[in-house]
């Protein structure tokens, strides 16, 4: 059977089956639907500003751009270099607070 030039071949029946959402996907959906995800994101932003993390990341970005030259740096370069440092430097107290809030949400939502 030949494939049409204008459309891809019909997928096999196995590929068409709906998969069950994972627990992580279910939790993410509940967080979004309840508006809790946005509240958690805002809390995270506030805590990162309070502890100086945001200023530290801004300084790292500026230092990287200064070292490489403004015209030699892309946003992708910055993201690639700064992301691991940024994730590693988030204070444990901020992580613990967010984890506690997520656990409380899960208990309240009975997931």
C-alpha cells in the first residue's frame, strides 16, 4: 500500500491507544486546576528574591556576557551555563518550604 504524498501513513492501532496518565501528570493537572501551581510559583519567586538568589543569577549572567563579549552570547548559551548553577544554588529552606506546601496540597486534595 502506498502512502499519500499529502498525509502521513495511518498509525498502527497500538499507537492509537490512550495511555493512562502518570501520578505526576495527575498531580500537575490538579495543581493547575486548583490554581495552586500559580500560587506556588509566586511563593518561589518571592523566596528567591528575598534570599538574593535572583541577584546572584543576574550577576552570573552579566559576568558570563562580559567574559564572552555581548555579541558572542545567545540566550541559549546563558541558559546552558546558568541553569545548573541556578538549580544547585537554591537554598534548602526554600525547597523544604515548597515541598511542605505541595505535601499539604496533596493531603487536602486526597491524592
